């Protein structure tokens, strides 16, 4: 990708910059607590503790597509990418035990 992105064409350079700055992963909602806006996502980079902030309200077992490697507000895509929702990433890159502990702290 370096060779293509180093071409001196402005449009291509902009496109390459956008392509390398946001890498999407696919994860699955593994835990949802009734009455709590927080949930867990099992992602390739580790477990994610997320708080639902609007749009689609995900359910356990649902496929999630997004960038799982930063804190803050993000938009995730659910199902086949045709439904989105806003979340706040509380923590990421966790093992299952740490993720469950953080979820328990938020939902009690």
C-alpha cells in the first residue's frame, strides 16, 4: 500500500490517508444486562466495554462492525451494515474476566 499511497496525485493521496486511518473489525455482542446501557463486544483485539448512546440498541449475539481500538464516541454498524448506533467506548483490549468485571461495575 505504501507504493500506491506515495503517488503524487492529490486525490489518491487523500483516499489513501482515509483508508489507513480507520480499520474496521467485526465483533459480536456477548453480554447485555437488562436495564443497563452498557454491553460487551468480543472483538479480534480483545473485549470491549461499550455504552449505548442512541440509534440501534444491540442485542446479545449480534454482529458489530467498527473500530474497537480507541476510547470515546463512535458509530458502529450492526447486522449487515445497514443499521447503525452510537456508542461510547469505556474500555477495550480486555480479557474476558476484566471485561465482565468492568461491566458489573457499570451495571450495578
